[in-house]
C-alpha cells in the first residue's frame, strides 16, 4: 500500500491547482476499481501536499482564532476548577451518598469512548484494507489521543489527594502500598494508559513521513529543526518505507485488540460490582459499540468543521462521510438493541431489584435523562437510512452533536440512576451537580479543543503520504491511457 | 538537502531512552531508600528536658518497664509517668540533684515535664499497645535495647512496610507473656509456639482498615 518511494514534491504539475470540487458523477469514477474516487478534483501527488500543508504554513482562517479563544477560556476554567478541587477536596462536586460516582466517572467514560474511533479507523480499517480511512485517520487519531488525555484527567483528579496518585501504579515503596490486582479500577489504569501509549505511538509513526515533508518544505531553520526533530531523520528511502510499513502493520495489530479491550475493561468498572443496573454481562460489547458510536460521532463533528474551514472537500469527500454515517447508524442500532436487551433481561431474570432498576431508569426520577439518551442515540441516527441524509453535511453535523449529547447521557443514566436508587429505599437520594461539576466538564471540552486547534495549526491534518496511495496512479493496475 | 542537525545528534535517541530507563529505575530506588523512615527516622534522639537514663533505670537498676509505663497492658498508649512516679524514689535518692529540678517543680504542682516524644506514629494509623503486648510482642521488638540506651533513640523504622512485615509473619517475634519486658529475650533464639502453649494463634489484620480506621 505504501510501496511508493517518490512521494517528494517533485510530482507532475496539477491540472487544476484550485481547490474547486468537481462533483463525483459517473464520468469521474476511479479508472482502476470503478468506484467513486476517494480524491476528487483531479488532484495529483503535489497538489495533495499543497492542500494539506498550505494551512499549516500560511496560517489559520479567522474561525480558528475564535474557536481557539473559546477553547482557551474553557481551559482556564478547567484549571481553576481543578485548582479549587485540589485545594478544597472532592466535596466541591455534587458527590455524596448514595451517588458517590458522579460526573467525573460519567465524563471519564464519555471521553474514553470518544477515544475509540481513532484507533478503530487507523488500525481495524487498515487491517481490513478500507482505503477510505486515509482521508480521516490522522485527525481521528489525534482526536483519540486528546480524548484519552481528557479521559485520564478525570480519574486523576477524582482521587482527591492527587499527590498520592502514584499509588495506582505498582511502584516498589517503603509503605508496601501495592495496587489491588483484583480490582477493575486497576485494570482500567493499565487499559487506558496502554491505549494512550499505543495510540500516541501509532499516530506518531504515521506522522513521520508527513513531518519530513513539512521539514523539507520549511523556510526557516526553526521550522526545519522542529519538524526535523520529530521526523527522526526520515529521507523517504526505500528501506525507510519498508521499515515504516512493517512498523505500521505491527502497531495496527497491537492496537486492534486494544480497541475492544479498553472499553470492555471500562465496562467492568460497573459490571463487576453487585449493583442492579451495573451487574450485567451485556456491558462489554454494549460499551464497545457505544464507544465506537460516540467516537465516530465526534469524528464527524470535527471533520465537518475541518472540511468546511479548510476547504478540503476534495480529500474529505461525501464518500468518506457516507461511510462514517453508516457506521454511526450501525453502532447506534447496536446500542439501541442493547438498551432493549437490558430491559428484556431485567424482566426475564425475574430479579425484582433488576426489574426495578430498569423500570426506574425509564420512568423514575431520571426519566428525562433516559429519554434524552434514547432519542439522541437510537432515534436520531435512524435518519441515516436515507442516502440524502448521509450526504448532507448539515444533517450529519446535527446528528453527530445529538449523538455526542446522547452518549454523555448514556453514561450519566448508567452511573447515576443505578446508584441513586439501589436496594434500600431509605438510602435513596437525588443527584444534583454543583457548579464545579459543570465547570470541569465544560473545561474538559476546552482542553480537548485547545489540543485539537493546536494540532490543525501545526501538523498536517490529513495523512498526505497515505492519501497519495489511494490515487489511481498509485494502484499497480493503473494504466495511464488518458494522456 | 543540507543537514538540518549536526551529526552528533544521531546518538540522541539512544541516549534519551537509556537515560529515561536508568533514571526511572534510579529514581524509584532512591525514593524507596532515602525517603523512607528507615533512613530518615531511625536514630532520632531528641534532647529531653531531664537527662533521664533508661540504661541506669531499666538496665543497671533493673526496674520493670511497667513500673513507669504502667498502662501498656490495658491501654492503647504506654503512659509517660507523672513526676510523682519519679518522686517515689527521688524523694530520698539524689533528692538535691540539679538535673532533677524540673521533676521536683512538677511534683510540687508546677507545669508537667515536657518530655519529647521519640516514637511518633501518624494520626491516621491506629495503634494499640495493649493488643500487641497481649499477643506477645515484647517491648524490645519495636523499641530496641532500651536498657542499654542513655538517651532513648528510635530503633526501628515504624514505617508501614515495617508494620506489615510483622503482621504477615507474627510468629517470628512473639514471646510468652512472662518475657514481655525481658530485654535479653530473643524470639529468634527461642521461638514461642502459642498453639503448643494452649493459646489461640495470632492473626493480625493486613487489610487497610485494620490500622486506618
């Protein structure tokens, strides 16, 4: 797939240097595989480099500054919230008995879930030879890493005394404090940190050829040095490409089981406990489907923004969006099936506590949250049965926002309703978030968008080298007949 | 393309990885050793307001520990004696000693003597002397050869893993109740089999709330 050794900037001159998209009609099918092409607009190797590298080199549109400014404000809010939390203790949140796991865990699971799409796109779709992944994989992997950063932040700060956080790692110490290996919370530490590490390595490996491109195009010595440092001496030799592909394949193989394992283990945090509403064997597959669902929704949100802002409709085509919309529809329906199956098992088990937990979810004090969840997650993606909706960016954007909201509420419903109304009615209570709960959640979006804005500002947001590989010219069966 | 970096930078990646691996390992061991109470606390010998010699009283004269620390078998703390206990003897022995002036003042109704605590456990660690003495842990096991100390110094780390070492293998340090205050008794030389003596076995807690209540 990456058998090209000539990906430098010496490709032939583009026929149309402008970025005007040409509608993909039958006349413009890929000459080799006869399908809708993944790069439209008659672009060649050089003009693809130009499209992707130009925003990084020539500055951002005004919208970027607005989004970055808002994100920085929210990030400051996050820092204040964390500072106050550390100073005052976790009591500043709305946590109390019986709801001892509140928004921190809800938001942790939400962000880890979002972090699943990147690795799915980059690893699983790579192994399945889904060539359309090349348009979105770079940004999706970046999104994954930033989502994992946000996710890791929540358990870090929710421990209260964060200076003792090293207790979660098996580090020899004179106290003999050692993690409890029977606790799923510890499995979480390993699952998420390994996932973060592998995602960063995978993302970085894929970036190396493009970083070298950025280095070679750089005008100033500082840029040359910074990009050159991270390009790690890449010269695009045949041997480099060979090693690169092997490394990429190995990392894809390593990352593939992680896509499934991380959210499985996150679901164990709940499923291994004894609480009705949590103690369910369906949780691992249900959580993984939900994670991919929410991850793709976030990819869609970001890609719609990026495509519009950076005029990349020739690289991020309707075919890309249609494929992702289909995945959202599929996983959304799996999630809907899981919601239904939870109710079926609650009835079929004959366990009164289990039945109560689910009836209470749908019709109890948190019914509003439950029905927000169902309408956003199960109903809203159904519009993607229609081809017109899958090709309409506005519809895609709106549905993706709904799904993001719905998936946050899913974790809220699971975490809070189960705790609020457990076995003993005398212990029941209603959860109220405090100001600091809300500010921390908003702040985590600030962190996420700050990182993502910096990513599009300084790194090529589409995998230049990989997109070149899906051009018809890169296909060994291509016969340059048209001239 | 001209070189962006000088040639020596080629060795940087290996150096960085090596430094991180070695540095990380060194840091863990350094913190484990130099930050531990075994290094920082053992040997702590504060200056006391009265130069009371445990060597003279408990060693040479052979006073039983419990003559002064009389609550050790029944209470969580081993009491620091009031000045009146000292005056039981010092009313007649060395009655005019200059060094004993604070004791006499305290016994006459002045402020109590401000002894400086040597063995300090954190507030979040629950420790009960009576339970340990009752199970057969001798004074010398934790406090060392008090009978040979002019000034009392901290003999053991009192750190959490030091506690846990005993809690995991208590049989190595237990002794009969009769030998509790015997400074010469060495459990390593003469192990004590509680079951053979008809006593219940000792099962110290190892869970968090055993000590952190």
